[in-house]
């Protein structure tokens, strides 16, 4: 980042540097004030209670978590009310970037995320006994869902096409149901 992007080294920080709660609060304030431009941290260290969203333009997932709620927690640090930069300059949007490796544990983990999110969605909508399944989009704006990530990471283009067709069919089914009711 320093060499390629020209970001001064003192503006790239790790939340793990903070040994006290006061140091942590100071670093988060530095993010909001614009003195820190890049902040690395784990879901646990930058999770609940962190309000560093004022200048967030992107969230980069360097690993794949084990639960859908961990993804929501990470993205919730930036995709939220109070993000002044996104509101003024990016149509209230924040980039969400995933880093994953084809044919690796990442594909397996996205498969698990898909199944867990599916179960959670079915519980929330009381459709556990239903014969139709809504996969639940990971990102409703871009439309990528867990099945598509699994297909991409598997390296099998036929799986990706299958996931896209299933998503299209689900969308058409949803549209049909809306017209009927």
C-alpha cells in the first residue's frame, strides 16, 4: 500500500497494535477523522461497538469467516448510517471485496455459509417445510450469493452457470408469486 498506492505508512494501521481500550478508541477516532486511511483487524477486534464508519469506502474480506453473522458484522462497520464519505461521494455505497482462492478451503467455507444462511432465512420466513428454497443473496445489490461464490471458487464454470440459472429461476418464481397475490 505504501509503495503501490502511495499511502503514508503511518496511515496504515492494525487494531491489534492497541494494548488498551484508550488506545483503541484513539485509533478509531483517527479513522473517523481521516488520519488513518487503512485499518486492519479481525472480526472480533473490529466488531461490535466499533463506530469507525465516517470515511469508509471499502471493506476487504481477507479471509472467509465461518458464520453469516460474521460477514454481516464486518460489513456493518462501513455499510451503515453515519458514513459521510459514502453519502457525499459514492451514492451511499461501500465497496465490499472478497479475497479467496480457487479449489481451496474457501470454497468449502462459502458452501457452509450458504447452507447456514439458507437455514437462517428459512427459519426467519417460516418456510422450513416449503419445497421451494430461496438461497438468500449475500449481496442483494450486486446479486452475488453464496452458491455463486462456491461455483467461482470451485473453478467449475458449469457450476457457476447452474448457480446463475437457479438464481434467475428463483427470481422469476418470486415475481410470479407476487403477481398471483
